[in-house]
C-alpha cells in the first residue's frame, strides 16, 4: 500500500520531466498527451480502489500545476501546447467524472480542477515566501551537513561557501551516491545567476531555484521542497513556516516527509531499489535533453545562455515586491546562536509592518489590507495574500498583449486564435483599471463551454500573461518575431517611462560614450529589423528588471515610516531641512550627507529589513552599486533642492561666489595662449553644447549621473583637441583646455556642481575615470577662482615664471655678497596679505627657535590680530610648504643653503586659509575617511 | 578567478618629458579590446597579471606646467605608486624630478611605490643626465629606475612590471593606505556579516 502510494509521486515527476523534455525538444505536445493517456490508463487499471481517487486527483493536479509552472518557466509558444493542456484539462474533468465520491466537499466536482489550479501557489511563490528556511547564506559546511543529513534526498539549502566565496546549493543525495550531500556552485555575473556548468541563467536566485525544482539540467536530479512547503496551500501557511527560519529543519513542521500521497513534488525518500532505479531512468532520459532554438535565441554572444522570460519577470515582480515583511527574528539557528540574517543592530520598532506592495498592485487593496492587518500580526495581510495567486497583470501589459494578439490574428491563421481573442477581449474590457481577479475569472468562465475554449479557461486561471509569453521553440514563428519583441520594446519604454515619472530630472541619462537612444523613431524600419531590435531590447530590459525592482523597493521602503529604514531616512531628511544652522560649511554639510548614505547602505546590506534579501535578487558584485543608486534616489533626490540652496547660501556668505565671478571675468578675457593652451580649442558652438550638458547636469540629483555628463563634456573637449589628428593628449594639454572651457562656459553654478559631486560621489569611484576628471574640473575651477590672487602673489603664468626662475638662477649661482638674512641668527620673513601684498622684515631668529616661536614673533611684528589664522610657509621651487610648529626655520635655511644647487626660497608668513590648496587637502581627507569606512 | 586590485598610479614630471607617451605606449600595446577604452589619454587603465592577482592600473596623468603644480596633491593623493618621468636630454627635468620625489616623501601617501623613468633613451647621443646619476639617486630614495623610450617601446612594460612587483600582495591587512581598492568590497562586507 505504502509502496504504491509512493509510486504516484514518481509518475508525476516522470511525467513532468517527460513533459519538460518533450517541450525542450520542441516535439508535439500531442505526443505527450498520448503518452499521458497511456500512463493514465495504466494507472487507473493499477489503482482502481475508490479511496485512491482523492490522490489520483491530486496527481492530476500536480501534473497540471507542473505544466502551469513550466509554462511560466519556459520560453515557449508552441501552440500545440495549448492543445495539450486542453487535453489535460478535459482529462482532469474526465477524472472528476470518474471520481464520483469527492472527499473534498468544498470543491464542486466539475470545477475542482480549475479551482485548485487557480489557487495553487507556484514553486516560485513558495520559494519567495519561505526563503528564511532554505536561503541560509551564513551556514557553514558542518551546519549544512547537520541539517541535510536528516532530510530526504533532493532537499537543498542555498548558502555561501566560505571556501569558494560563492553561493552554493547544498543538495542532499540518496545514500547510494556515496556522500551525503553535494555542492553546486552558483555563478553570478553582472546581471544573472546560473549554476556552474549550465548554460541557463536567471535574473535572480528564486527563479534559478524554481527552475531546478522542475528541471535538473546539470544536477543529478531536481531539487525538492520540504514536504511542508510543498504541501502548503495558502500563503499564511508559508508565512508560518518562514517564521521558523532555520528552526524549521528541526521542528515538527518538517517531520512528515514520508506522509502518504504527498500531493506535490514528492520525494524519492526510501531509496528502495525500485525507486532509485526509476530515478536513474528519469535522469537517463533527461540527460539527452537538448537546447531549443529559443534558448539559443536569447543567448548573448558569449557566456551563459539566457533563459529569462521577461513576461515572467514582470508578472512576478508583484510577488517579490508585494511579499510581506516579517518582523520577528526568524533566523535563529538550531543552537540559538545568531545568524547573519539576524535582526539589525538597532532592530526595527515592533510596529513595523512594511507592506511593500508594488505600485502595480492596486492602491485600494493595499490600503484595505493595511487597515485590516495592523492588528493581526500572525495572519496579517492574508486577504491581500490570497489575492496574489491570481496577480493582476499590469494594465500596460494587457493592452500590449491585446494588440499583439490582434496583430497576430490578422497575420496568421492559428487554429485557436478566436478563443484567445475572446478572452483578451473580455480582459481588455475589464482593464484599464485593476480589475479584481474574480472579474477576469468570471469572464473566462463564461467561455468555458467547448473543448477548444477550455484551454482558455486554463489561460484565464492564473498567469495568463506567462502563457502569452510567446518566445518560442520555433524561432521562425511569426508570432515570436512580433509579440515577444513587442513586449520587450514596451518593457523598455515602460522602464524609461518609470524613470521619467519617478526621476524626471534623470531622464536624459545615457552612458557617456554611447549615442543617445532614440525612443520616438520617426522613420520606419523594416519590420524584421525592428523586431530584431526589439528582441534585443527585450532581453536587455529583462536583465535590468531585478535592479530596478530592488531600487524601487528600497525607495518605497524609505518612504514608509513603519520600517526602521524609512524612519532613519525620513528623520534625517527632515532634520537636515529644519536645521540649517547645524553645519558650519558646505563641505561639512555634504560630508555628513555622504556619511549618512554610507551608513544607511551598510545598514541595508546587513539588516533583515529587505525581504527578500538583496543577495537573492542581485549578483554580489552589483549589490553595492544597486544600494548606492537606491541611496541617491531616497536620500539625495528629496534633499537636492535643499542642498543646492544651502550651498548657494554658504558660498554667498563666504564671498567665494563673488571671487569666482570676478575671476571668471578676468580669465574669460585671456586668450587660450595666455592660459597655456596650444592645441585646438572648442569653438562657440562646442561651448554651447558643453553648456547644455552642464545645464542638464544641474538637473540631476545622482552624483554618478552628473559625473557621467562631466565625462561627456571631457570627451567632447578631447574630440575637439584631437581634431582628427590621431594624436593623444595627456594632462599637460588637457587641463589648460579644460580650464579655458570652464571659463568660457561662465557658469557660477558649476562650482557647486563640482562640490556636490566631489563630496557625494561613492568613494569607491573616486579613483576611477570619473574621479580623475572630477579632480581635473575641480582643479580648473580652483585655478580660475585664484587667478587674481595668483597674479597678486606674483605666481605668474608659467612663461613669466620661467623667465623669473632663470633670472633667479643666474642671481643665486653668482651670488657674491651675502644678504643679511643669510647670516646665522637672522631670518628674512615676508608677510603676505591678500589686500596689501607683500612686506618683508628681517627677524632675529636663533638656530633652535621653533616655527611656533617665529610665528608668535611675526604676529607681533606684522601686527596680526588673529595669529591662529596665520602660519609660516616656505616658498621654494614655486611651491608652498606650511611649516609645522616644531620645525626649526634656521635649520631649514641652513639645509637649503648647503645644497649643491642653490635654490630660491622665501619664508612667508601668511593666512593659512588663503591657500586654496590647503582647503583641497582638507576636503580630500574627508573622502579618505569615507573610503576607509566602507572598504 | 583572480582578484582584481585597482591601483592608482600617478604620473609626475615636467611638461614635455613624455609622460602621456609612456602611458599610451603601455596601454595601447597589446590592447585588450574587451576593456572599454577611456575617453582620453589623461586617464588610462590597464590590467596586468601579477602573481595570483590582477593589477588594474588606474593611471592619473598630471599637468607638468609649474602653474598646475599646486594641484598635484589632489592627483597623487591615494596613489599606490608614482611614476616620475624625466627627459634624459634635459637636466632641468631631472631637477624637477627630485623636487617631486621630495614632495612625495613629505606629503605623498605612505608607502607609495616610486618609479623613475628616464624617457627618450633613444636620444642618448644628446643625453644630459647620465644613467649613473639617475641610478645613484634612485638608490638613495629606494625607487625603481629605468630608462625608457616611449617612441621605441623600450622598457615600458618593465617599468610597470617593476611597480607591480613592489606592490605588497594583498593579505590580511587591507587598508586604504596604499591606495589599493579591492574590487568586490561587498564580499568583505558579507564576510563580516557571516562571521
């Protein structure tokens, strides 16, 4: 009896795998139906006892749901598939007819198959909800063995191997495999996750695991969910399981994997000879599977093939962003020691119930469920959750689907078009708003009459969109060319639209070197070309999705004061806006903002508030990048206006704007040659172009995007300089031209822009190209700002100074009469004030008198009121060196005189702050600190 | 997979000694088309293998004219290495080099690797700076020294290989002092979290 019970699962696995194989090989689904029917009849003959019918139905249910899942997972369009599911549907109904005594009194006999399908949670849903159980990044090798050794084969954990420095799947093996478990490394590229050795890659970890629950690919067999998870019917059940976290594995909840007739994804637990042989057989069959053209179709030029269905991503993005926050510490391990995913350092307040619904979910649902669920912690939002199995597709997608179908209808003569159309028609009627799922369900039910229409019902049940996800095993199919790309194209437009809506000031961004994307193409491309382009953009946009989704989610969370993170961000923003006087300088203000962003980033990457954890959606090397972008969006975006106003205030108050303005005027009057420029310079038109770029820059809030624009400006300058000569110009030529261009642009605001970037840019980028040109732009502005002062201080243009140096050289080498300051106990000190120029005095300074004492003496002699602002500098070789208090000026003088090549030097007593480059030092030190704290 | 270390390298030296020519030669010989080129020659990158690491040189060129001298600290700040270039046919440029060395010793990053490049060695018949002088000077300051010719691609690779060898291998003490940023700092964060 028990043996027989266990057998069903195997059949279902085998059928599902058969199914996969058939699909992947692009075979007719009908074949499968035939096989299926044969299997069914053999089964029915085997198990004719009436009490089996319940499980028989479950079996059908399982197969049907697997097909549904496969449809989500696989890129396919084979229309015969629909026929297949139709057959299956009718089979299900037939089965219902046969099984007259229904155990499950709730489901009505004729509709039960349908209902159970529509309410069933997909593997992906289950994985998303229960990640605190199986996603255990902090688990070490021994702990993993400890947990898995008591589990049946096929059970898995995802963790991070400290040895490989990679995420791995630890898979429990059947005993005949020799070892208890095997590890499979997960490869993370910039945008995707894949198993090592496999050509199939996924947008995130959940999709990867979901796929390997259905298809083994490079694994010895498919992954299996623990019984309790596999059997869970509602999201509330899954939530309860998730609450247990790692404790799930040792809890009674996980204790009945050998339960008779597991309804879902059964386990080859007993390792009986028969079963393992069967397993091998399955694998044997499976190993010959080939890749379909559709997989190849989506491939990149090198690297892993991509196997991501953009529609699938879209539909499921709701699940991800709509999933609930669990505020309980759910990740205590077996011993009760803290796990990495333990609560944040300062845990979120208990009242948080961050309901992060995706904007695609209707607001009304969100609000309603919120008010209902605030008080019910355990089953919070269950209403909402129950709606999720039939997610409401975003209206845009529907429209698109309709149009593509209409288009397709016109062009092709597909057999089942009419029924498709009728469904979409009714859906379209129920759009544009967010129709309650029941509505569309009802619409579908109406069409449930004939066999050909029952497949429509299938479509209508759940994930209809994924059924329409047309990309296909037959790449030459018209349908593919049209509709899949259409989706991608729309997706792309959508995402840019979102960008536009969300951050209108950022909308013009494009990588500096790439030509701007033309969105509204007025010219008509040949259809084929167009669809190819769209296909590319479709694949591209599907890659971008997890990142955008994550950023959006973080941004939404930052608005939500019920999360700890939201409190942190909102409180900081309002604090900054309300306390204008809390910062002494612009640098001080920007540095605290930067520090805050870095701290919040660290908090986010370590806290458990992000659910699902960011590691599961974003490849590791991209996490920081994504978090940084999110910080810009949720902190800099709301603060941009305030920061700009404050910067303006600071610079007006300290007179630096006035200084810059005056000097800009002076520099603008100089010819390029006078500024040391001896290469072609941008003409009027180029300068206008550059000005436009700078003005665009002002609209951005993201320092990175601002830097991108700066790079575009620099690129343009290079192009002009090189003037097709092919010559490469280094900094010797570039910096003078940049200075000239900055002056020509005559934009005071550039000063604050540069400051904003310098201080707020992710410190890790400061050493790169962006950092370099930012430094150069800062340098150029500093030179301009101090142009007048430079002149006043006789820091003349290089030519003039060269002449001067030559002159000095002659003078000093032929020095015959020592001046008084050469005598041992005297020191000639110049006193330099910006307004009054230079005056000199010879002071009595004994050899062992320190700089500190000399300063005191100078303050007295030059009648300085604020001696703390002044210091003694050594001016030598055209550079300023501030002498520290404990040095001995006479010793320095002696050392200088004793050099083989006499040098010109002066001791100058002057203001510390008037040296612009001293200020640079200070700023940059601040950045260094940031850098250290993050690395 | 080898770890990539980003190393900021600063180029110093008089204008006209061939700073950017050296870098262009270094970066553009055996040009790797997989790496996106930089927008101009003032900032260039090149990745070379060194032991079990990959060194990605982020090369910062500076303007050699004296009026830009005061900006130099912004450029050499955080550098792991400095290449100081002089022209073997110009005694003055060697003098400037000494000035840079001095400034770096006083204000530059701690443990900065210094490499002296006597460029234009193809013009040795009008040489003003004897090789011996440069060698002796380099010895006193513990710097790498080579005579290079950007024009004829002499000793360019060797110059940077020498720098690579002097960069202490990344071990337990990873701090920002030598200007090296380890890529994938998220990984280290993760580790911190896991342990």
